[in-house]
């Protein structure tokens, strides 16, 4: 926090300096965003990893989508200020870029993907696009948007899944909580831990509403894990390293 405030102290009022800070504590991150009126973007690595892990279990193939969007090959996400969009709707903006795809708007540091079509861009709003490179993010003029065909109505049900969560770390609690929000009622998570490193009493499971979470102590290491996984029809397996109990090298070796 002190480092961020020091950087902001050297920033002139019109510098437009973007500051991104990594935080481990969610409370500190929220406090800094509030104090700076969202001028500072905070990133919490553990929160991002746990959310992506849970979402990848919710939808097969999602990990490949994240790799495509967030990697440095192929198309990328770009956020760009385009003065020509001020006063125009999101629907109009969608047709204003011939060489890239508009997917959202950034307002006050907060990104909204696929907003309402009648949202009007303000003078400081930025557009979020998917483009092959920065040179492709070029405003090419407004065009008439095609009439949207009515989508057939359908009911989507959250999937009911059985998941093996092997190992435990500080990420575990957040992952279980995120899975509880996206999985269907009746889903099961079996947490498999080595009691020599983490006992069942040390596993802090969050309150859950849709899923059943149980902790199993497996004393024979990888052999016991293999027997447990072979005896159940798991839809997904999540492996967490014992990074809070072991050195990085030891945790990686045991994970493999």
C-alpha cells in the first residue's frame, strides 16, 4: 500500500498513469480501490487461479478459451480509448470496428462484458475488443447494425458433477466456494489429503449450499489416491500442491 501511495504522490493530475498492484489480502485490496476511487487496479493471484479452476470444471474446454484470450499468441484482449464512441450506444460501437470484435466496455476501471445494447459511451469510457494485434484496433466508422434474430428460449441447468480435489493449500477453500456457486445441486467434492501433511481437521471447508464436500485422509500417498480415483466415476480431478507445508521443490515433486 505504501508503495502504491508513493507512486501516486509523484503522479501529476493529468498524467493518466495506470497502476496495477498485486495483493494477497482481499480486504487491503478493496480498501485501496475505495481510497483511490478505483484508479488503482488490484490483482489477487490466488483469487484468479481459484475462479478459473472452478469455471474450467463447470464448462469443459474453457481452459483453452482462457489460453487463447490471455496468451500472447493469436488474438488478444485490448482496452482502448476511442473518442468517436462518446455519445453513441454499445450497439453502434459493435459495428464500428471492421478488423476486430467489440466485447465490452471499461468504465471507471471496471470492465463489463456484453453490456446492454443501449448503453451510451461517456467521454472517459474505453472499449474492450478482441484483436489480432494493437494495429487492428482501429475505428472504421459506424455502420447500420443488422437486426438481431430472436433467440429460441431454453432453460439451462447447472451441471451436477463429482470432483476429486487432491491435496490442499490456501487455494482450496476459495475453489470449493467458487464451485458451490456454479455447480448444480447434488454435486460432490471429495477432498483427498495426506494426513502426514494436512489432517482432515486442518482442511477449512467453506459453508456450501449446492454441493456436498467430504474430506478423506489417504495415508498411502499416490497409491491410495489411484485406488480412490479408480473406484469412483469422477468428472474432474483438481490437484493442489501442499505449498503451505513443503518447500517449492518438495511440493512440486509430490504434485507430479
